[in-house]
C-alpha cells in the first residue's frame, strides 16, 4: 500500500534533545526530512536553498545566537511566517528578554522538555494531527503596574518560571505585570511577571510571561497550582491532577481537603518523572485508612508507570483509563478511554474493538497488551 504519511521538512540544530523529541509522539507517524545545521551561517545557507515547514534551533549556535539569527531570517530572507522554535539549556534570564522580543521567534522553551512536547509545539503552528489537549487552564486577572490596563484571561502551560496567557481582547501594556490567579478554595495567587512576547490570538491577545523571582511561599502556591485542584462531585469529591508529576509537584495540604469518598481524575497527567512518582506514592501513603478513593480517566503516561509500579494506585480502585491505539492503514493515532468494569476478568481482559475515525479500519493497541494492562491485576 502506498504510504499516506504526511511530509514534514525541518531545519534543526545538532542536538540530542531535538533528535530524541523527533522520535516521540506524532512525529513517529510523519515522513520527516531534516537538515541538520551546525551554526547560524549554515542555517541561513540552508534556508536560501529551500524553505522548510519549521526551524528548531538551540539558543547558542557557536557563530551566533538564535535570536540574532531569527532577526536575519525575518529581515534578510523575508521569511516572516516561518515558525522558528528556540530551545535554551538554561532558564530565560532578564537580560535575554529584549533580544527574545526583538527576534520575532515563535517559541522559546527551556530544556528539559516533557515527553513529546516538541510535537505539541509544532502542532500549534502547523496543520498536523494533534492529540487531545492536556493544557492546564486557570482564570487570571492581568494588570499593568501603575497603568489602567487590566483584563481577564486564561493561563496555559503554566510553569514555575512563566506562563502563557490568552486574553479576550487587546492588551498593549509592556513592562512589569501583576497576575492574580484564581485558585479556589484557597486565596488567589499573586505573581509578578514580564511580557516576553505577544501576538494576536483570535479576536484577543496571547502573551508569554516570564515570572519574576517569587518568594518561597508564592513558589509553593504555584507548585500546588501545577499539581492539583479540588472540585465538588455528586457522590465523590473530584481531585484533578494537572500536567506534570515531577520534582516540583506538591501535594501539601491535599490530605486535609480529602472527603470520605474521593475520585482522582488523571486525564491531564502527561509528564511523569521518577521524583514525581516518589512525591505521588508518599502522598497516597499519607491518606488515612478511613478515606476511600478511586481513579478515573487515567492518562497513558500514568498507566505506563502503574503497570510496573503497583504503588502508583495505592489501595485505590481503577475505574477507567486511556489506552493508545493506532491505525495500521492510515497511521492515525488516538487514545481511547476504557471502562474497567466492561473488560471482564482483569486477569484476561477483553479489549473492545476500536474503529479508526479516518478510514474505518479496526485499530490496534499501540503497546504490548500484557505489560500495559498489568495494572489491572492487583
């Protein structure tokens, strides 16, 4: 059968991080053509020969820096619409901010990246198949210090060092901003930040914010925002985990907020590290025996870990989880939610047929069933 893989042309830096990311996520189902450039001069020479779909480069290129190079790509080559993504080995410092904003680059991220994060970045700029969104969304009030500018928006991709804010209208203020993040049932979290770049987003504006150095207390509050939130439920209190389980994850105060019956919703959990697993397992051990809890919508990364580490589920019951599927005919991939009660004997579960939404072919599990479903056999 003739391949239906979509062609993606990239110019990249020589980087083990970039090459590793190109083997993850949806990149595995694309036809990649990569041109590796050692320095800025080689990037420019390559772009004069052929325009790729995107450029992914390190911040330091030996003969120049990525931000100066991006300005040349925009001005000398006239490639104003070409997505340019920059990866920094270290955090974004204040002296870097003017160069970043003046460069015209589309994205600036710090290493390490989360699993398949580069694919998610690329899909925001190109028409590529995209998995279900796992972005954390929090209401925020953004106000320019000493000025009248003030508006409401949503935070996306919040981290300990910054966030992306999407506003419903124009917001042209520069300099220092005060951000108030709504965080019920606790008090709002107040964080100060600086605009790294801005661009139109629909009828509104998208800002990339770099947080200024926060106190230990504020950092701890952000850590909680990044980890969990509590929502009321009809029969069980719902505890929603956000994107990451890593060294910054904090479950401080959550045990005290648990009710007699709780439901952990893990659909958004997309990145897990060994240190994050340690924090999670220690939290589960602190839950009193009289408190009942179970799990639903468990993400694929969580299930992958739980298959090898029974402690990831503690003494809780697994109600439903997502499993990765791919189509052998058109390479479409998706994650299908499965209900444990519908799978029969957990020692020999029966997976329901999943039909490809693109071509109608029966899809296949994109992992080894015996190992992935081992979490059912507790």
